[in-house]
């Protein structure tokens, strides 16, 4: 079954009209999707998108249109080959390689191909992935630039060792779900009363971890963190997220001031490109929390590709790998990142939120638990209660846990009426 | 004087019809420019472009159009502020940050602003830069993410120490030019007879260094390198360039086989994102050349931004910094890279070739010698004898050296008839 047409669109939600999603670097995001539909010859569709925060979504759409000729006429039977074809075109490669706009667009198309493949097979993507043999999983990966840290043979070995427990772990997920944490109380624009109320609600809803945005104003951060800690008590984990606001010395200094409130991790303390900088921050904070415990270092939502993740792990620069469904080239490259994290024994806690990211990444974390890491220890998926009602198969989080989806595909099909209402710039939502 | 309009175009030269420019990763480049003209209110123009190798040039053009609203109505009087405004827009930043298509487009616009500013002042860009005080130079830089390696105060100190010799060094450049090396003999597609002839011609033309492309076929590389060494003798430096073809272990192995022919440097042995990988390769090759000398490690044409260059220097991973005029955000970010290289004592040997890159980077190297590093030791600018006749003020290389341009601006204005003939896809060159 071949792809006969590729349809792109620019969809934007005017979220900047509220302060939802505001942080130290992104004061006014309009959550957006450069959306793509792959049409197969039998009429089946595969849906995918890349997430952006507004301006420039049209550039991602132009990148989707540029990549379309590479997939028209192609089948999705061999998704490893499909992914490598998209990221190895010699002329497009100049524009990265494997980063920025072209890579965001590749993510959308690769994810759409997985949606198409899983839809055709009548299973959710997590289940399709979990049904693959170790060799088939390894064949999905583009191994270029990875073999100094992990070889395909080592990966097969690692997957084979974990394989026996797959069925029991699926059963566990069906019963208990996968732990989630919530960022909803933590946006910078919220007044204290709202922070306190949302913290209380998060605990009541079963979340065992929340996240606060920091980095704009230190005194404000101290006040909000103290309030949140007082509200949730000592047993709920509180992570903080600086969204790349600091230089390395500033990160160490600022976090030393927040340390008394027992931060679980500091997320994106500095540039996502700065492997050595994350290493220096991690080292400096290795006994900064109460009781001489470490403040963990987390990053990933802006980490450009598997080569940078490889180095973050090789350098011992991170405690938490926060892969993103649409930043790297889709499912395939995220499988590489899951394998690298498993090799180095570092937990993966995906970035989500935005629009549709919760829907996508849950499949990757389910697969990680079932077939790659085999562990839930210190694993948790971000959850933000935004914009889920625009999808046909929205993520379901109850009692602080993501529930296994059963619908075929990747849970990432936006409702036709939402795509039309929020089309930019001519949809009804943008005409007012 | 304010910018009142931004005009973009997609210009491509069908260079893939010959084998000029073919290497191990780029078998069929069509040298291209996403071209931008800034129109000032008094009718003055500033020209700039980003270089690509064909497909995707239209995506860079879309990025130029997306960035245009950020500069319309703005003045180029404060170019530091101008550059930071372009790369810090909170919504566009999501698409990088500071990498890939959006950064290539920012390069074009920043460089065009320098062309506009220098044209207005009636001086070449190198001379405008060399006339700035240490404080003014430091103000051009976006210091975010650099201060763990270099602070503005240190940079002022470094520039102040070098300032006294500026006039004498300008005089030296006027008389002797700036050393160039040539890649013209080294493309992979050429038959042996052509390689040998071009090597002989390079030496006769006064070049003291040539570069060969490697990485596609080892036996072929050994044969061509032996031929080149035999042709030019032991005193001409021969660098080799793998264009990111290898994983780390492959790079070390392959270069061990080429070592007997005394390579001056190995360029782009692996992924440009792999700081630690370059460090491992450099370490492994530190005594691999004849006489126990090091094979130097060089990279830069695909290094995404100043943060990655910072780490390459901090980690001792490179011997040669190969900045590119259009990969990072133009003159301003390249000033940051020159300052970092000077701090770490590593020579800058810019990437050039393509279309228009020789024209642009010469200004940066002249400025480096005059005001930043103050040295020509082991410095050389790449030269490729391609497509210069399409510019109004083409780079002049005689007796193996770049000559100081005297025309106002950045030497990067493409002739109107070339822009029209090679316009993609409707120019005459593409209609055949």
C-alpha cells in the first residue's frame, strides 16, 4: 500500500490570549501544529504533526511540502527505511543535519507513517511497537553516529533480556496505567491563589509530582515554590523548569537558592545544546538538596537529535531524559533514544503538553516500559490539561496515571472541525 | 535610516550537472542561495543570503519571509541589538533554538544588515569591523550561554591587548594578502589525471595547502592521496575532508590508513553535533602522522551555533575552527566564535566555496587578524574557484592569497542578471 498524496496545514490555537503555557522564555505561546495527512492508495489516512508555539508554523508547513516528494509513491511496510530516506536526502541534509525546522517536519511525517501503519493493522502504535522482535526494533534505528556508545548487537541483547516480561507489564499497564505528573499549577502568569488551588487539586487528582516554571524572577520563584511545598507537603515531588533561561553559573547560583524547598529536578537549566554545561550544573548540584541529596538535571524537549542525547548520557550530564515526540525524527529516532537511555540506566520522562504531545508520547513510554527499560522506577510522563478535546482519541489520565489507549493508530488525529476552526490565518478562530 | 521592505528570492545553480562539489555525503549539490535584499527608506540596499545545496532552498526563503516583520521599520545603527532581536523571538525560538533553517535565514538577514550599514558608510565590512573599539565589538555579541567560557570583560581585555598592532596588520594584508588554500583538486568525482593536473596547477598558483575529499571508498582515498602527495611533494600541506561520513571508531580506523601520506587535518570526521566524538578522534590521532605528529581535527561548516563551538573548545576537541558565514547568525555570532577561538588559542580557518561564501568569510578573517587573534599562524581561508563571476565584487585570490577588497559593503551582491537567470524554478537556467 503506497502513499499517493501528502496534505499539509497550519493550525494554531490562540493560547497566548490566556497565560496558559507562559514560562521564562516563552511568555506568549500560541500552541500550534504543522499538520500532515498521508493518503494511501486505498483511502486510509495517516495523521501526524509537529508542535510549535506559533510564528514559524508556516515554515514547518513549507518543510512538510518540501519533504512530500520523498514519500509519495512509497510504502510504510519498512518504517526504518522510510525514516532514513527522509533524513538522509543529501540536499536537505545541508539544512541541518537532523535539527531545526526540517527535523520537526520529518517528525510529523514519520509519526504520520506510524499512524497509517498502525491504523491499517488495527492496533495502537504502542501495541504495534511492543509486538516487534528485538531485531525488528533495532532495524527501526538510524545507527549512524551512535556506535561509539551503543551497537545494534548490544541493543538486541538488551531488548532480548527484557523480552520475557512483556506480557506481564502490559497487564500491569492495563490495570494501573503509567505514572503522570502535572505542570498545570506551574505556569508563570498565575496568581498565588491559583497556584495554591491547582496544587491542591493536583494532589487530590492523584498526582505524585508537580512542576513549577522558574527563571524569570528569583524572589517570585522562592515565594511560589515555598507556597507549593507548603500546600502539597514533603511527599509530593516538585520539579522546576527554567526553559533554558540561564548561563551555567547562573543556573548553579539560582538553584542553590531554591534548594531548601527540595526540587526533584531542574529542567532545561541552560542551552539544550550545552552537553558540558549540563554536566557542570549536575556536578555542582550533586548534593545541593536537603540531606545532601542531588538535585537531578533533566533536559530533552529541545535536544536536537540522538547524537546530542548520546553525549548527554556519555558525559553523565543528565539524570532524566525528556524525549519529545516531535522534536527528533519521530518514533524511529525516539526508539534510538530509549535504547541509549536504557544502556546508560537513565530514566526517560517525556516532555508533553503543547497540543497533542501527551497523546503521542504515551505510546513511547508504554513501549519503553513493556519492551526496553522494563521499569517504572522514577519514570513519569508530563501531563498538561490543555486542548485534548480537539483529538478523536484523547489521552486519558485518571488518578495520576495515563491509561492504555485501545483505538488503532497514534491517538493524534485532530477533529476535522478543530482543524478547520483553528486554521491559520483564515479559520474562524483567527478572523476575530 | 529604517528598513522599509524585505525582498527574498530562491536562486539555484545547476552545479550537479558537473561533478564539481561532489563529496562523500553530497554527491549532487546544486549550489543555491536563499537571497534577501533589505530596502532602506532612502533607497539604499543591503544584500545577503544563506547558502544551501538545492532542495529546501525554498524553505529557507519561507523562513526569510517569516522573519521579515521583525526587521521592517528597524534601523541598522545598533547591529548587536538587531541580531539579538532576530534570534530571541520567543515563538520562532521554538523552531531551534539557534539552529537549522531559521538560523540560516537569520544569517542572511544579519549579513544583509551589515552590507547595508557598510554600504551606507562607504567602507568594506572588514574595515567597518576593524574600526570598532573593543567595547563596541563586545556589544555585537549575544553573550547568552557563553559566560562559563568567556565573559564580556575578558573579551574586552583580549581585544584591548591586540589593538595596538591593528594599523600594521592592515598594511601587511594590503601588501601580502591572507593565505588561502584550495579544494578545487579534491572533489570525489574527478578522474586521477584531473586530480594530478589540478594539484600541479594549485602549487603553480602559489597555494601552500590543498584539500582532498575522502570517505566514500578507502582504497580510492589511498590512491588519490598518494597521487596528490607525490605530485605536490612533502612541503605542501594536504588536508582531508570526510564531510561527516564516519562514526567515531570508523574515523579513527580510516585515518590511520591515510596517516602515512601526512594529512594536515581531518575535517568533519563525524557528526558536527558530536563534541565528545571529535574529542575522542583528536585524542586517538594525536600522534598518528609521520614522525609521531598529530593529525589535526577540524570542523565548523555545520556547527550549529556558538554554544557548540564553545564546547568544542572547552573539551579540547578541535585544532581548527572552521566558521561559516551563513551557518550561524551572521557577522555577530561569528564575532563571538572568533573571540572564543582567540581565548582558547585555536586558529580559525573558515569554510568557503559554495556560492558567495569566499566573498563573505574573507571579511571575517581579515577582521580576525587585524583585531582579534592578531595572528596568521596556521590560518588559511578555503578557496574554491566556483561561481565568483556572479558577484559585483568577487573575491580576488592571487599567488595563493586573498586580497583586501576596497568596495563598500560585504562583497556579496549577486549580479541582477544572474539572480534572474538562475531564479528557481522559473529562471532560464531551469527551463531547459
